[in-house]
C-alpha cells in the first residue's frame, strides 16, 4: 500500500492528509522557531521524535540567529568566538555560492538586510542610506584560513534553514523514521514520497500545481511572504546587493528541488535575484531542478524537471 501525503510548501501547511488507507495515522506538530512557522509531520508511532527535532531546532537558534546576543553567529559578527562546526560549514558553502553567482547571493548582505528591516519598515530608505549600507557589503573580503570577516557582517537567512532542515532529516533517519515532512517555513525536506503543492505566488492561499517528490528537499523563494507596500510598489526581503534594493528580476517565485536542502535554499534565493536565465545554476549541483513562475505568468523549468516531476494542475 503506497502512502502519499499532500502538503503545501511555502511557509504554512494548508492541509495535510494521507490519500490511502494505512495502519498508522500521520501527526503534524507546529512550533515557531528560527523566526518562522515550523511544521513537522511523522507517522503516529514516531511522533514523540518530533519533540527531539524541536529541541534540535532551538539549539540551532543559538548558532545561526543574527539577533540573539549569545548565538555563535552574533559573537562572530562582533569579533568574538571561533569559526568552527556548523557555522564554518555554512559559511564556506555560502562563499562558494557568492562566487558562483558573482555576488548576487552575498553572505555579507547583513547591512542591507538591517537597513531595509522589512518587518518594521513602512517607507523605503533613502538612496544615500542604501549606498552607505551597500558599501559595507562584499563577500570578497572574507577569508577562511586565516579566518577574517574583513570588517563585514554575515547573514545566513538565505541558507541556514536549509542546512538545519537537512540536519533534522539526518537525525530522523538515524532514529529509523521512514516517513516525515520537515517544513521550516517553506524549506521542506521529505523522508519518503509525498505530494507537494507549490503555492500560487499571485494568490498564496491557492495551489499553483502539485508534484510528487521522494526523499528530497523542496524550497521556494517568493516575494509574497515578507514585504511592505509603499506608493503602490512592493518592497520584499530578498535584496539585490548590486543595487541595494529588493530584487526586480521579474520572478514571482522559484521552487528548487534537490537532495540537499541547504543547496536548494541558497539556489532559490540566488535564482530569485538573478532571474530566469540563471536557472542553469542548477547544473552545478547533483540532481537539482527548479521551477520558476514569472510575474507575467510564464513558467520556466530545468530540462529534466518535467521528466522527473509531473506537474499536476
Ligand atoms: P525565506 O527566508 O523567506 O525562506 P530566502 O531563503 O530566499 O527566503 O532568504 C531570504 C533571506 O536571505 C533574507 O531575509 C535575508 O536574511 C537574506 N538575504 C537577502 N538578500 C540576500 C542576498 N542577496 N544574498 C544572501 N542572502 C540574502
Ligand atoms: Mg533561500
């Protein structure tokens, strides 16, 4: 008996059900951590393990939070602490991504993220403020050995959730969990086979299409989750470091599917900034595909996407 669970990716799980009869029910638990809504689903028999996963997530808040004064990242940004462990792995991957995208993905984007402060702001900053913040960014100044931030501050908002989702999946597999959905605010990792709904970026309560995915991660970046509007224009949370403004590439949403959630997370952000031609960035990673929905409604996929994932409307 094949069990397929349907979920909607991109921040909130709208519905969860098992489409076939099976001996054990699925349980979803929700919490708020890493500045986002977390939903974890497992078979009923594994549901106790969700508590362990939540504990793991809270531990990672003390590593990757940029605002918690006791976090490892906070300490590093303030010239304290050593570069090692999780932060070292994510930083070295982020620098690779920064190089691969010629700085469109830039792990030193922190001053611009702080200036735009999308959660609080009601009006855009001035061009002068943007230029000042932009001049404080630049991944090229970071060196790993010897370690130096070169006066820059790092922000792992575009990649840490993916890394953490991979870690939760690893810990589940070590505990012999065979079916799970780990959804960290739209960074989804699937253990087993599931129907995944991709949100319609023009009407986020609707499903644009559904695909069946097995043992992979699906991550969406879109401009419809964190933004403010001013004089009829939308200002969102994904910043183009080349201009200092929220990116305007004509992309409404990008969904990346990959065996690595960290890679999918970073790639979805990078493709969102660089636009449709950058879908070829997926070729740099194993078994990694993307689906882009453009603001004009055009849909673009990697060549193999259609072979691997049938789009069901
Ligand atoms: P979400 O956080 O909604 O899942 P993303 O994975 O696309 O979305 O990451 C957006 C976050 O990444 C921002 O909130 C910010 O912290 C960071 N960020 C914004 N612009 C860039 C950029 N050009 N390069 C790297 N990180 C960025
Ligand atoms: Mg991302």
